[in-house]
């Protein structure tokens, strides 16, 4: 009986050992099973050898395709168009801050009605003297079929530009500013109207003057006239009424060429009393043909001013 029990116990233990080994061998979470499924790469040579065995279709990655937006619209470049320059009669001014910041700048180009000429201002700043001086240049334009391309082909850096008027460059004076601003071209493109402003950074404006640059005939015959006689004529007129304008702060503002009389330059004159109240001194006219001065009106009246010159402006689509 004991022998029989011993045989049964032996076979029972043998069976359990085999079961345990079977479970351990097939256990998918065992470390040994993982190593047998895929052996870890240890060296560069082993990695290169393994990389050679990758199928061709697995080597080529598909090209990236950007997802299409149904509402997407392609961008169009900004358009360039001509716009009138003197739309606010005589309202253009020079930016002193920009001149002092950059020391040397050029203004935007202004084109005449016939697109024969381009004019622009050049401004200089001397930090040592705190002085601003300026020049006006004119350039002939080569005509083409497309007016915008003609305008864009004109370059303010072109050495063929002609010096028309200069101001404040003959001497150095502390805190002096002497700026030239383009007002407009005449309707027949033979004249360029320019405003000169002279003053001090510490004492304010001394006086504005009117310039006309004549561009008739050959280039060698072109010339500029400074109409300082207008200022003297205004003082003389009011002195006859026992008003000495030199005792007041007063000034002029060239508005442009008259629409009714294209040869006439219209200038507004005004003064300030001791309470800084503005006093109208009349609308005055300069005949650009014979340089005669006339009083157009003693009272402020509406008068049409031409806008002959144009600039190129960029518009967003």
C-alpha cells in the first residue's frame, strides 16, 4: 500500500513541475519571451544590418499634403493708383520729427497732369546746429503706354534730377529751419508752385514765402522766382491803414493755382493778435505770367483751387 501511494505521489509531483514549466515558457510577459521575440540592437553594425531588411514600400514616406480650406481665397497684390496731391489746398507740411530722426530724407514724388515731370523734396538735418535745410528737385519723365509704369519707373535717386530751389544751405545758424514744400503743378505743367517756411526751433516761424519754378523751353532756360514782393505788398497795404504788421505775428499760406484763372496763384494772409486770435488779412493773387500782385478779397470767400499734381498711392485689395 505504501509503495502504491509513493508511486502516485511521484507522478503527481512530476505532472505539476511540467505544468509550471509550460506556463513559464509560454508567459508573454516574461523577459525571456520578449528577448526571443525581438532582440535588442546593441551595435551600429547590427542596426545597419537590420535597416537593410526594411521593405521598400515602408521606406518611402508619403508627401505632406496641406488640407484644403473650402473658404480659402488667393491673395491679390495691392493695386497702385494715381490720387490728387493738392486736395487740401496748401495743406501739405514737412514732418520735422522724421527729418531729425533720419537726418536725410526724400519726400514722395509728385507728378504733373501730363506726366512730363516729377518733383520731390530733399531734407537735411544737422544735429550739431539743430538746423534743417532743404532742396526741391525736378526730373523729366520718359513716356510709356502705361501711366502707372511710367510713374513707377521714375526714381528719386536718379542723378538726372535737376536742382530747382534750395533753402538754408548757404550758412549754418543755430536752431534754424528752412523747409521747401511742393504745393502743386500748374494745369499746363509748365510751372511748379513751392512754399518756403523759415523760422527758429526756439522762436517759431519767421515767414513763409512763395516760389514758382518755370519749366518752359529748353532745360537750360528753366528758372525759379521767389515772390517776396508779395509779403512787402501786404505790409504796404495795411500800413496805409495805420496797421504795422511787423508789430504782430503774421504769415501767408499759398493755396495753389486758381481753377477759374489757371495763371493766378492764390495766397491766404492772416495774423494773430495779442490774445492769439487769428485775423484774416485777405486772399491775394500772384499773376505767374507778369508777377503782378492783386488783392482778390478782403473777406474770406470760397474760391476754387486746382488739384493738378498727383501721387501714386497703394490700395489694399
